[in-house]
């Protein structure tokens, strides 16, 4: 939740030099970054340390949260889908 709040704040305040703002201004870039980071976490899982897996997973989560925000969605929306699939 705190990361989602940070993304929301960056979107609202639009501080100069904010990477989050740069991404939000370029929706195609957000999708490309999610794909890039997903590839990197998969590569790390195959051949790198647990630390690298954690770092790359963090990158995926951050970029995914920015993507969700750009579409007016929240992580909770995706979690609801997962919950519904278990039923």
C-alpha cells in the first residue's frame, strides 16, 4: 500500500525529475518496462542469486503498479481476480 500511495502522490504532485512521472507520461514505455523487468526476473531466477531475484522482482512490482495506476486500477483489483479464480 505505501508504494501505491507513493505512485499516487507522484502522479498528483508531478515533481520535476520523477521517474514515475516520466513513465506516466509515456504509457507505451510503462508496458515495455514491465516486459523488460519480467524478463530480467525470469533470468535472475534461472541463474542468479536470491538477492538479484529480489531486486528484479521489486522492479517488476514497481513498474506493474505504475502501469495499473496509469489505467486507473490498483493492485487490489488484480488480487480480486486471483481470489475469484480460487472459488
